C-alpha cells in the first residue's frame, strides 16, 4: 500500500507537469505510468486538497462598482452581476442561472429554510448546482406548478433537485399555480396539507424567485394558465411583471387582478416579510419586470446580467 507521502508527491509532480510544463494528460500518463483517467483524478484531488490553487487576476473593479451602485440606488442587501458575452437571451439565461447557483451554494446556512418558486431561469439553476451538504436544510415549494402536467412536474422536480443537491429535506406544494376557477382554488386551499405548506412558505429564511414578464415571450403566458380576458386585463392595467403569479406595474404597485382569485402561491405582501428574497432574472425583456420588483421592494438581492444592470443604474427614478 502506497504511503500518504507517495500520493502527495504524485499529486505535486502531476500538477507541475500539467500546469507548468503544459503537457497533456496523455503525456503525463506515459511518464508516470497512469491512464489518462487516473491523471485527471489526481489533478482533481490536488485541487481539492489545496495543492493546486488557482488565482484569476480580475481586470478591474467595474462589476463590483456596478453592484454597489445598484445596492445603493434600490436599497438592496446583495447584488451579483454576470458578464454577458452574447446578447442572446437563451445564453444570458444560462449565465445568470450559473451565477445564481454559485451564489445560492455559498449563501445557505445549516438548519435554514429555503423557499423556492418556479420559472425558466430558476429551473435552469439546477443544471449548475454542485453538491454540498448543508445540515438541516429544508426546501419549501412556495407556489404551485405552472402549466398543465409538465409545469407541475417541473416545479416539483426543481424543489426536489435543490434539496437533493444540498442533502436537505423537501416540502412539496401539491397544487397548480392557478386553479380552474375560484371555487376550485378554495377547495384546494381547504386541504390541510396545502394550507400548511403555504403557511410554512411565509416563514422561510430565504426565498428564491424568478422575476417574470407579462409579454408574449413570458413563461406565464407560455403555460396557458391565464385566460384571454385576464391577459387583456393585465394590458389595460399596465402590468409589467409578476413574481409567483402576483402582478405589479412599473412603479412597483401591486395590481389586483381577476387571476388572483385562482392563484395558489405566496403573496407579494408575505414575500416582503421574508428576511432575504433573491430575485433572479436577465435579458432584454426583463428590464421593466426587474425595475418594478425593485421599486416595490419585493426582493432584497438581485442576480442579473451586466447589460440589464447598466439599464437599471442609468434609469432615472
């Protein structure tokens, strides 16, 4: 059996050959008598044990300056801005989701409760999570599933995957985001299990929410959850955004709508009582939804892209 010293020496030598000499993993394998796969594992282990420490020289403090400007302008607790190398909204969505995943991993504390909403960007986060054990973590679904079967399944899957990644427990809200009508909603809310989860959602330590629009490209309209007359009402009342199916205008005023009578989720008023609500959104269609959310103080932390952040900074209050 090889000694610990042997393994430490091997990791150092493999790391030197790879990072200093620029040899390929195949070449290193030939020199030290290992397969390419084993060389990769040795390099990975060297990083985990701190033998290899990577330092990236930041070009400037521009992003940090922008983050601070947004915090000061809108009274936010935290801001994370990702650099966008493409203006393609699909790519921006993935960039923002990756930053959100990293932020969430470092923000969750042992024995805390995380409330999770549903949206395209929020769902994308699960693809960039890296495992970390957080003792006593509980993940609560704070709104029902958008859409028909697919939306319901994805909302449940989102909460499950986040809880699983952090080795936590999950509490499901087994209900749609919007019931067929008010009578159906009232019947669902009379279920003790649903009522308890919604009550629990008001008491989470952190909430993770998407900031949605109400344009033709929005997730909410894509799901088919809203009726045509409800969509027309949103346009007449100049609604610009929604969080957890709750609507508001550009000034951050909460707008009451007919759809509220069918909604099964946490309210914006209850959301404002949560210590930290993290809003995640980016792309050219999200400026007004984010602006309204910031003015309404529905979120205390924002994760977005640099193009959207610049628009928000330069917008006259």
